[in-house]
C-alpha cells in the first residue's frame, strides 16, 4: 500500500513539472513589448544672459524640444563665458553645441590665438552660422570719446578672458596704434557687467561684440549718464589681414537713448553654431533640420535675426561641416 501511495505522489509531481515546463514555453513564446527609446540630452553653450547668444541657444532648444517625442533629444541651454569657453567645453565633451564667433571658429581650427599651444582643434565641426555681430564701442559722452582713437588714457573694458570680444577689441586697438597694456587702463570684466560700471562712472567706455538690438546696450544707453557709440574706422589693413572681419553699421534707430542719432561705422563677425565630430550624426541632423524647416519661426524669435537668409547661414564657417548637418543640406538641395 505504501508503494502505491509513493508511486501516486511521483506521478502527480511529474505532471506538475510538465505543466510548469509548458507554462514556461508559452511565456517564452509571448510577444515582447518594444523597449522605450532612451532620451539623448544635449547642452548648448551660449554667453551672457543679456547678449544675443543666450536667447539664440534658447531659440534653437525650443524648436528642437518641440519634437522631443520624435527625435528623443532634449536640449538645455547654459550661460557661459563665450566663444573660447564654448569651443574648449565642446572639445572636452562638456557641451555638445555652442554659439561661437566666426573669428574664434577660424582660430580654433587653425590653432591660433588661445589655441596656439594646443594646436588645431581637429574635432571642431560647423553646423550653421547665425546673425552678424558688430564690434560695438559704447562710451560716456563726458569722457570725450567719439572714436576709437580717443581711448588713450581712458578706462576701458575690453572683455573677459575667454570671450571673443576681447580679441576683437585688441585687434581694433592695435590696428589704430593703441597698446591696451600701456596706452590706457584696460579692464577685463564680462560684458553683462559693463553697462552698470559705465553708468556708475567706474569706466569710460566698453567694447562688446554683439548682435543688435542688445539688452546690455539698451541698459547702457538708458541710464542717467549720457552715452554714445564711438566709431571704429581706419582699420582697412585689419580687414584685409583677417578674412572673417567685415565692415558693419550700428543703426542709431535701435537705441533712441544714445547721443548722436546717426548710424555708426564699425566692423564685425558672425555668430556661428558649432559642435564636435564626436556628437552623433542623427543628433546634429535633427537640430539642423528643425532650425531650417522652421526658418520663419526661428527668425521671429529675436530681432537680431531679421537679416537672416538660409543661404547666408552657410557662410562664415571655417571648420568642416558636421556630416549630420551636411546630410540635411544635401537633402534640401543647399549643397
């Protein structure tokens, strides 16, 4: 009797095992749910929050983030020290994109200026160019400064180290025979701080390479201390030496608070959008496509973009164009 009971237990246990195996086979055969695509996070380096770089980065991020469910890309914007910082941070992998002056893009690719010791930044890639930027010299009326040649002996902010405007200021000063180390009192503060210092009487003038209209320039011209735009002329040799510079005009109508009331002659560069060769092609393609496919919407996001054309956004780039951007340009018949 005990043997019969034992045999029955064995048979029951065996059926249970078979049933279990069958369940596993059914579970394995069940269709698997597709994995949810992971989000790629990218950061755009810009400049001071009162300049045009910061809202430019914000405009690009806003357009791309509208398609985050399609591309699975999430853009954020970071206020930085400017062009040199952005190039170095992109090369280090700390930023994926950045807004950089066209002269700084040129110098980085050639291993010049701040990159003389590091050598050419071989992984720097161009995406597109954006708005023109004028080298702007804002001066207090009571300081007697009407032109760049009047800066001798004055207290002048030339820009913080790591900013594109600093080298622009130095180039302009050297072009008219002024040594910023010995012929004047040069300050090295950020552009966002300069309007307040000018209004407080702590400096007589400041340089700022920026697209117009600019919030910082509006701040400088709206205070109790009267200011004007000083002209930057007599620099033909400079324009001939450096292909990324060109003459430009600051429209007086943009700043009714400034003295003078006439357009001011100066020179300038272009703001460009750059990345690294290490940033994936699909990411750069998506960013490029969304900006150009929404061109009119992009232009409306800041007054500095009023002069933009799609063709003009492919000018002023000296680094190789990233394959992701080139893919879009070929699809759109632009290259």
